[in-house]
């Protein structure tokens, strides 16, 4: 079962929201069409990229506070 990690509002489609979820293996996926139809492996989209960047920034900030 996947775990919901973030709900993102669409920047281009009013009233539309996408779900970013984490799978049992730790991989992230998004309900947007860019992710669903991405031919890249691993799949990606701007929503997942923004989420990962934010998590990395938060982890880096926390590490600086600890050090």
C-alpha cells in the first residue's frame, strides 16, 4: 500500500490537485499526467522534483542545526 505524502494544487488547472505518494519500496509517484505518461525510468514530474528538493533542503537545514 502506498502512503500519501503531499497533495499539490495544479498551477495550470484551477481546482485540480495531484497526490504524491510513497510506495512500499520508498519510491515516489504522482497522480499527474506528466508522471503517468513519462517514458523516463525512473519516472518523474515537476511535483515530485519539487517535493524531493524541499525534503533535501529541510534535511540539510536540520543537519546544520545539529552540527
